[in-house]
């Protein structure tokens, strides 16, 4: 009986233990299921920093990679939390803050972890002294003196690591740009004094000797080397600069002779501190054909056909021909271009043109032949020209004539813009003088002056103001002998919008516009960018063509929309002539650069 009693007790204990294990296992499984369904998350809060400091910190703060993520094991999270103050201090030092104070806490509440960091950056460390020493030929190079005065760190500035590195990079870059092939920074030291929050910078640039340009070798092309050598803006033995090589590459690419241009200094082949230059050129296709379709409210529908011979001979002469057909004017033009002494900036042109114009009550046929000399000086362009023209014309049904003029002319244009096609800011001004004499193959004496300008100025990030003006005057001995192409007319897309093309000017007894001796046109426009590459505009135009300068001016107002394309703005405007309120608003459509 005793044995039986003991066995029953043991059995009861074993059953109780099994029940406890079952309950515990069920509880653990439930807890795991709940944890899988609702895992703990980490929230990291950082206060006391500006946007730049915060942006520099976050990639370096290890615990922040867990922000709004599932929490790792507690010991891992506490380890990252202990590392955070050191990481914060390390992240602020490159911005010049070496004395940051951090108050941190890590709490676990309601199934989530909250890590808080209150940062006080403290007073920044400032540059107390900058010592830059130049050794070698750069010691006497004024370009380095100018650069040192413009370096991104000066005495009293916050000591930022990125600007310190930028200083060194700029010194190295200028050395490479100006031919110091062996230049080295032999000393580059920045000493931070934590006690007084100052930094001292010490740099020594040993430039060695400055290299010069060596011989230039061109790859084989259909053009003679004597033409290609005229593109060179340096001579053998001149001090080396990368900028001159870049200018050479741009000039050759702009010549239209080549589809590929590579200008490469051969540093490894340098002898006696002269660097040979290799110019590899890929010739363009010799012939080019062009076809263009377009529309403008002044000209109506138009089609353009063109043929270009990129080089006629090995001297680089070029031949261009174009025919343009439109509802208003049909023109055929041919130009023979001869490179000048500096083919990158000047050329001579022999040109011929035949034009037939028919618009409203005006008819004109022009036959023109001329020569010109064009030179480019930085932002300036100067053109001398001598043209002979014959013009047969008719106004209405009663007045017709034929004129011949030999016209010498000179024009200057100045263009200053960040981008001519889509300008945020800039201007263009031009002046043309021309004339003729009845003792020099012209039907009558005349002299004209034409001045024009455009101006673009930003008013804010979204707003611009655009202004345009043109003034012209002609002295003429016998106005009746002056052909229509030498008279002035106003009205149209690029003149006074709201009026038809060449609608404004003196009229004959039948109301046919016959043109004037004076011209005055102005325009003021405000446009607003309401979305990228789209603008809306408000404008007013004023002007007229007159026999006497005291004649009345016509004005219009309008609104338009612009789409900014890579080749200029596409403009759609509607304008109303103020002195013709009974007439409907007039549509204007143009495409072209702002300047």
C-alpha cells in the first residue's frame, strides 16, 4: 500500500508539471505571435541643429538608421545609443563646431523605443591665421595672388573642412590650368586649438617650373594645315594654359568643318618643359541639306530649303544656299564664305539674293549682290558691307517704280546674356549706318541710322521684365526715289502687336501704306513662370513709321503665353489696338530667342 501511495504522488506531480509546461509554452507562443504582429519600433528625435548641421549628421548617426524601423535586440540598441554622442560630435566638427554638448536619453514606453538627443553646437572654431607659401615659378605668377585673395576661407571665417579642402583643390587646379605640371602641396596643415576655439592653416605649394606650349600636330583632314594653324590662339614657346586649349577646341567645333574635335596635351612626351599638342579631327559630311516648315502670323505658312557645302576647297571656303517660300515673301539667297586671318572670329562673304514680296497693296522684287567683312570681338560684332540692289516696286494700282542703289554700310552689335535663347538676364544693342549717293550708282542721295535694343531683367524668382526699342531716321534727297526696302514700316509680331504686318506708316490717297522716313517702336512686357518652362505675359507696344518725327504713335495692349523650348520661346499673343477698339483682338505667333 505504501508503494502504491508513493507512485500515485509521483504521477500527480508529473501531471502537474506537464500542465505547467503546456500553459507556459502556450503563453510564450502567444507572446511571440503578438510580437510578430506588432513589433516594437524605434523613434529618434534630434533637436537644436539647423538644416545643414542636421543633413551632415544623419548619414553618420548609426542609430538613425533604425528610425521608424523595427527595434533590434535591446543590448544592440543601447550600444548604438551610447555611440550617438561621439558620432554627433564627429559630424559637427567638419562644419567648425568642436564643442558640442549633447543631452541624450533612451526610453521604452508602450511597446516602442524613444531615443532623444538635445544638441547644443556651441561656439564655432574660427580661422585665426592663414599662411600660404608659393615656391617655384608660381611665386611670381599674378594669377595665384588673385586666387589667394578669393579663396573660400579667410581670417575670421568659421573653419569648415570642406572649404579647407576646396582651398587645396583650387590651388592644385590653377597649377594644372597654367602648366605647372610638377606642382605639389608639400605642406598642408590645419591646426585646431580647442582651448581658444581657433584654427591655423599652413599650405606650401611647390610649383616647379611652368611648362610652355610645344609643337601642334593635326590629324589628316581635307583642309590644308595653314588654315588650321590660323585657329591657334598661341605659339610654340608661350606659357601653357588649359583655357587656350579649350578655346581652340570650341573654335574648331564651331567651324562646322568637323563632327568631332579632340585637343589633347601630351604631357608624357614633354621635352625641355614644352608640351606637344595633338589635335584629332573627324571631318564632317561635306554636303548638308536642310528642310524646314514653319508658320508665323507675319509671313503665314513657310517652307525653307537649304544646301550647304561645308568646304569648297582645301582653303576652307564655304557655299551656302537657301530658298524660303512663304505667303508674303519668296526669297532665294546664296553666300560664299571665305575664312579671315583669324577664321574663329572673322570671315568675308560674297552674297546674292533674289526676293519677291507681295502683301496687301505692296509689291516688290529685289535683286541684290554684295560683299561683307565680319569681325567678332568678344561680345561685339562689327560688319562692313557693300551692296548693290535693284528694286522694282508698286503701291496699289497707281504708284510704281524701279530703283538702283549702291549701299555701303557698317553695323555694330553688342550681346551680353547668360543665355541668348532663354535669357534670365541680359541685353542686346545694335547700331547700323548706311547710305548712298546719286553720284555713286544710286538714284538719289540718302543716309540712314538705325538703333535697336532688347533688355531682360529678373524681378524675382518667377517674374521678368522685357523691354524692346527701335529708333531709325533717314535723310533722303528725293523720297519718291527711295525704294520700299529702304523705307520704314511698323506693325506686326516683332513691332507693334495688335496691328497687321507693316500696317503702320504714311499712306497715299488710296490708303495704301507707303512707308516713312522715321521709325519709333517700343515694347514693355512682364512675364510670370507659373510652371516649369511655361510663362504668361502682359505687354504693351507703341510705335509708328512717319514722314516727320512728330507724327502720332499707335499703341496696343495684350496678353500671351510662352513655352520655353531649347531653341527659344514659342510665343502666342493676342493684342488689341487701343485706337481701333471696334476691331477684334489680333493673334500673334512667333518662335525665337529672347535676345
